[in-house]
C-alpha cells in the first residue's frame, strides 16, 4: 500500500513538472492568416507562427474582449502586440491589441 502511494506521488510530481508555463511575448505583427488561424509575429528571437484557436482571447487596449477575434481590423502589419503564449510555445492564449491608429 505504501509502495503504491509513493509510486503515485512520484508520478504526479514528474508529470506535473513536465507541464510548461505560459509566457508573455511582445513583438510586431507580420501577417494574419485567417483561413489557417495563424498569426506571424516578429520578436527578438525572429519570426514565429502562432496558432489561434477558439479559446484564444483577443483583448483591446481598455481591457475589453474583441468580438471579432483574429478578424479584428486593428490587427494590421507592423502593430506592436503583447501575447500570452501557451506552454507548448505555439498556441496563443491571449492577444493584447493596441488602440487603432488615427489616419
């Protein structure tokens, strides 16, 4: 009984330790592919493609959620974004969109 409890505890620690945490990334938007649900962002580490899914939150400059998601008109090439990337380093959890620039 004690052996099973110890083995289970070790497995929980090993599996729990393998889960990577989300991280924040800032960068400039290069392009948006709405059909593939992919955003390409240039960061200090170079260009990276990030997946967008149904759980990805698009948050405006005042903290409100964007109903348009990846189709938001503020997502234009060159805009500076703050992203929350999932532990898999591929999927976006949050996209923080800045204010729309006036013409």
